[in-house]
C-alpha cells in the first residue's frame, strides 16, 4: 500500500517529505507489530532491546549507561527499563566493584529463556514484515545505512 493511501493524503508535493513520512509511518507499523508479539511476554520493544543487548554480552556485566548508548531508541530511559526487567526477574543489577556510582547489569537464565521463546516468533515476523527478496533487502539495508552517513 502506498503511503498516500495509508494516511489518506493527496500526492506529496515534495519527495523528501514523502520519504521522511514514509520512514516514520513504517517505523510505527513495525513497532506496533513487534509490540503485539512481545505483549504476551509482558515486554515492550524497548525492554526486548535491553535483553538483546545483555544477551550479546555473553554473561559479562554492562553498565546502564553502556546499555543506553547501544539502544535503538536513544530516547528510552534505560534506568527505568532495567528496573522493570529486574522486577520481572529477567536481569540482575549489582553495584559495580570498580565504580560504586555505576550499576552492573546481567541477563538472568529466565531472561535468556524468554529470548529463546521469542527467537522463532521474531524470525517469522521479520519475514512477514519485510516481504522482499534478498537482493532487495540488501539494497534496502544499504540505502538505510547511507541515510545515516
């Protein structure tokens, strides 16, 4: 569906404006689909992002500020997300031995299990959301990377 149809608008006069609106609309669409997938697990897309960051640490602790730097949504409040995940038993927070002002965070076995349960569902959702062939996906990824240069 074309963006004009999706937002019920006449054709755009400016293709740059159309591209930005298209990106924002598509981002919202993807987040909405992900939110539906994560909801039964009691997770938001941002909480899922934190769990993925922690899983990538392979059991090594990471500070909340380092989590914040790696998050997809830089406007997210990593401290609040970490606290919610701690309350759910999906992560552990401990005082950093090197710097008492910092907090070290690690994923728990339960957090790892939640990610394992979601793995196949995410795999399927990604293929539903991006119904392009591999060459088109490479082009899309390259163009998106180029936008951020």
